[in-house]
C-alpha cells in the first residue's frame, strides 16, 4: 500500500512538470536583428516595448464611422526604424476599395504622415472592404530618418507625451472619408501613478486621522482635550489640500496632458475612485449607452472629405506603390513570418513571444476622444469615469466612507471594552470615549459630511452643466439642497447657540498702515486696526489710515466662560470650532461660504471659461488676503498649511492656468512647460503635507503622554515641555511675550549644584570700622584692636575691606560664645577710654561732626540706614550714631555697635551659605 502511494505521488509530480514544460518553452525570448535611426545594429527582443505606442482609441467622427473597430494599435520602434500598424473590426459596406491615411500629431503639430494602399501591403481583408470578411489588418512599415525628423528626441522620454495617432479611411469610388479612428500616444512614462501615489497618500492620511482622533478621545477635562486637539493636524485641511489639487482640473481649459495625469493621483480624496464595476453599473441609470468593446458605427453619415486631403491622398498613389516596393525589398523573411503570425491572433497571449500587451482598448461610452484633455471631462477620462457618471460615483464612495466611519467607531468601542474585560488594558483607558462613544459617532459622521461639502457641491453643479438624464440630475439637486440646508443650517445654529445671549455692536474704528519687516529685513506695509493695538503701540506713526467700522458681539454676561471653556458648546459644536483661535472661533462659517463660492465657479462655470478662470482667480486672492489677516488657526502647523501653503498654491495654480485660455493660443510645448511648473508647485505642497503629518503624529504622541512624568524619549523631553507651554499660551489667544535676547558673556556655572540667587535690592560695603566692646578691654585684645583701627578705621575715605582669617577673627571668637546667635552683648558702663577714643575720632572727622552738631545739638541724628535691621527683617533703626553735648566738656560722639554686629552677622550668613553649597557639591 505504501509503495502504491509513492508511485501515485511520483506520477503526479511528473504530470505537473510536463504541464510546466510548454509554458517554460513558450516564455523563451526570441530575438531579431535591427538597425536604429542612429545606425546602430543590435539584437532586439520581439516582446520589447516600442519607443512610442498608442493607448485607448475612439471614433473621431463622433461614432459615425462606417466601420466597427475592436483593435487599433500603432507603434514606432526607434531601435529598428519601423512603424507597426494593427486594425481589427467589421463593416457593413458590401464592396469598396479604400485608401488609408496614417498620421501622428504631437504638441499641436503634425510629426508624421503616410498614405497606404492596403492592396499593396498585403492587407487582403481590406482589399476590397466587404461585409463578408472581417478586417484583420497588420503591417510593418520601414521608415527613414527624414520621415520622423519632426518628432523631437524629448518625446521619447517626457512623461505623458501630448499626441495621438490617427488613421483615416477613404472610399475610392466617392473619394470621401468613411472612417476615422484616433488613439492617444504613450511612451511608457507618466505622472499618473494612482496605485502607488494614492496608496502612500492614503497611508499618511490614515496616520493623521488616528493622531487627530487620539487627541480628541484621550483625557477627562474637555477644555484640556480641546486644546491638544487644536494643535493636531486638521483632517479637514488635509482633504481640502488634496481636493484643491484635484479640482484644479475642473476649469474648462485645454490642459496639457501632464496635468490630468498628475491630478489623477488625488482623485480618491474627492470621492472619485476608479472602478470599472461601479462605472458600468451606473451607465444605464445615468443614460450612458454604447458598446464598450468597439468604436464606430455602421450607419449613414454626412461624409467630410477634409478639404484638400482627398487630392493629397489620391495624388500620392504612385508614392504608395514606391513605398510598397521598398517594403518588399527591405523587410526580411523573418518579419513577414511575424506579420502572418500576428495577423492570426486575437486576444493577448502571455505565453506567445510574438504578442504584446501595450495596446489600448476601445474608449468607454460617454468618454471624450482620446488625446483630448479639455476641461473636467478630460481629467475624468484619465480616471476612466465618464462625465455624466462623476456625481453618482462620488455619492457611492461617500456612502462607503460613512459606512467605514461607523464601523471604525463601533469596532473601536467594543474592542476597548473587550480588552478591558480581559485586563489587557487598564480599566480607565479611554474611559471618556467609551462612555460617550455615541456622541463621537455622530460627530464623526457630521465631520465627514462637512469635509465632503466642497466635493459634493462641485460635482452636483457639474452634473447640472452636463445636462444628463433626469435621474442623476434629480438626485444631484436633492443632495445639493440637503447639503446646503443641512450643513449651512448647522453652521448658522452653531453661531446662534453662542451669540444668543450677546448684543450686536458696531463701533467706529480705523485701519492704520504700519511698516513691518518680513524675515527681519524686508520692509513691508501691513494694515492693522486701532482696536487691535496695545497701548504702548499707539505711539508709532502710521504710513496712512482710513476709517473703518468694527462689528462685534458684546456678551451680556461678562462672567460667562469663553467658548473654549464652555463644555456644553464643545460637546455640541467642537467639531466646527475647536481648532480655531479664541477670537476666531466663528471661522468655520467663513470657510463654508468660501468653499461654496469656489464650487460655483468650478462646477457651474463650465460654459464660460474666461469668466470662470478670472472669477476664481480674484476669489482666491481675496480669500488668501482675508484668511492671512484673520490668522484663524490655533495650531501653527494648521496655520502654515491652510493659510500660507495652500493659499499661495491656489493663487499660483489659478494664475498660471490663465495662460491656457484659448484666446491666448499658447504653443502646446510652452503649455506643457507651464503644466510642469504647476506640478512642481503642487508636488512641493504634497511633500509639505506629508512632513507636517509626521510632525503632527509626534506632537500627538506627546499629547497622549501629558499625564506621565517622564517621556519615553529623553531626547524629546525638553521639546515636550516647551510644546505643553506653547499649547497653554496659545489657548489664551494672547500675543506671546518677546523672547529676551541673551547677552554675550560667561554664564554662571551651575554644575556645582548651587542655584543662582534671584536679583534683589542689594548694598555694597566699602569700609568697615571696629568699635570697642566690653569683652575687648582685656590686654590680650587691645593691641590687635588698635592695629586694626589704625590701619582702616581712622580714615574717612572709602577703602577696600581687608578681611582677616576666620580662625583668628573676633567674629569667630564672638560666635563661639555662650550667647545665642542673634543675641548682642551690651556694655554695662562707659569708661574714660571710650570718651578719649571718641575724641580722637572726632578730630579725624571734624567736618561731618560739625555738620551734625550744628543741626541737631543735643538730639539724635541719622547718618546711614540700619543695614543689620534690613538684613534681619527688623524695623528700621535710625540711631546708628549718637551725638550729645555735655556741660563743661566738648561735644563727643559714640558709635553704637549695631552696624558692626549687623555686618558681622551678614558675613556669617554668607559664609554659612557658601559652606552649604560646598557640602552639596561635594
């Protein structure tokens, strides 16, 4: 039995190997020899991609060609100097001899043309053309450098080459055009990369959504949560940026091919995701009909003979014969075999080395002719979405987005509850969100509809201008009214809910033109209202001024909480006002009005391109100036993106788009250069958005750690502290104090652990004099006292203090006595020595003594403040020096030892502080 199983396994492996053998053999690459236009001969693979080839194709007679074409391929192989031509289809013409005219146009100029007689190049299915035989035309035409000299070298490398290949079919009997088919030209390079670019942008947007939601759900204090949420990057601003880039193509202008390809990467943000299944399912409802597998029509038509083109074709029959003879001589036998093999095939076979997969498909019904990128329909064609289907596709994906929002909120709620029950997370983790998740769900739905307002309004107005069938137009009208009344009504109610207890006031004001410097150097004039200036700024002389009116609301309750502290208002309308400054909380109403005006110009102005472009340009400039003056956002990243980057990009894009107006008749090459400039500007904006999303994710990470004492990254600990201080300062909506300029100089060394003492009123001791005391009457101390007095105390001029060693100083001996630290020793009686010493001091300072005795003989005079009392915090004592007159003797003075004692105590305090710092540092 075991042997039988092994034999079956061996047979199965052998059969699998045999099935793979033909596939392996079929994938072997076949080579031919070819000589390029540069004269270089090399081996060439048969399945290589040509230098230029066609994409999707359509009927350039508007569906009135007398042929139905299922395949139209044309290619130019630069490496072997040949042109490939492949045409499959059917016709209802019974019997007609025809002529073919093949042409290539790039950047508005004819680059190549050729007249072909199908009978002379062995295209027997078209010689003659009849209903009994399907058309299977395939040919290779050798060409020389002169025939393709009009094609610039850059056309083989520039992304999204602007050009098309066209084949026109003429009947010999009537010498009229009976068929015309056009295919867009490609070279393999394109700015349209929706699978990669859209995926990357979607990932970054998802990160921003998670970061923003985390700041709104984490915490307990609603005002505190709002302040952190205001500094996360706004999802509304991100979608507004991507939508603004995409809807730049809604202007009715003949765009260069590079721009619709670039804008197709941002279609997902506008709710226009390319899906053939969704588009086909809506075709019948929107009134789009036709056969998507072929182009053309078998019916009667008013034939256009293209003026003098008929004479050109039939006057070159001899040249066609010469071309045919040259083809028969130059094309080797191998190429003829390839032609026969390719003529027999139908669908693409990946195992056939002679087949190719770069060919295009018949254009979908309702799409413009390939090679035409005019207006919003040309941009939608890059996505494969017909113009009449655009609104319904947007509605479908909006409903999908709302469903995903609901699923996300509900799944997060019950996932947290399950993790908390399993004790995988703490019980209080996101507790506020778990208890109020229904409120978060309703706010998330409203927020999604709010950010979709501009896109839906633009698509609805475009649907009105298309004038499609009644079904989608009616739905567009209903949805448009719901959005206008619903979102607009909520905005008005949010304003009324806050201002219902306020009084409208219109006060006279004045606008001043004041000079400021941009970037610290460039002088510029800025308008500012007097009511916005502080008192210290009113003294500056303005350049000019004009009267103005200040309209504002005055709250009837002055003690009412501001809008960012009003928890009830934040719960209801925080999804509208939470990100704006305290004085600009109403900016969401201005934003909605601005987006509505832009939608009217973009979606509803398709009939008048001149008014549409210039009107939108003026609106964007005015909006940029107003928004920059208001500076509404509380977070700096939102201000940088929404106010400056996005505003300047809008103005630049609309301004450059004016050059594409047909009235200017701009060269297509110059138009392509301008288009590349627009791509660079919008590309830099996209990169800035991605960078700000990364920074916003880091700041949201810091916000989530605000209840922790330490941050997980030590490098960002200081940044986190400054970030929290910045959030607290911005919440007040006050101008931050100017940063103090650090003076150049050595900073105090704080490495020893001693804190820098605050600056307070201080004094300077320039001289110290020792006054005798009772304990100094001993013979051991008198020589030392007299020497100190003679050296420093007898002079009346200030001198530097010479401090003796602490080990032998009197202060040291005094501090070692049995008295408490703050106690003083008072003399019990006076001795004659004290009087004689005072007389000696009087002789040393006669001027000061005479001044004191002349003013207050027999009284107490004040000479200097009591420093010891100031240091000890005691009441001020002014009797530092006693001046008295004794009968029968000359006046004398006696120094009260309070000054000496205070200085000595201050010196001891300073010394103790130094010792304490020294011990801490050790």
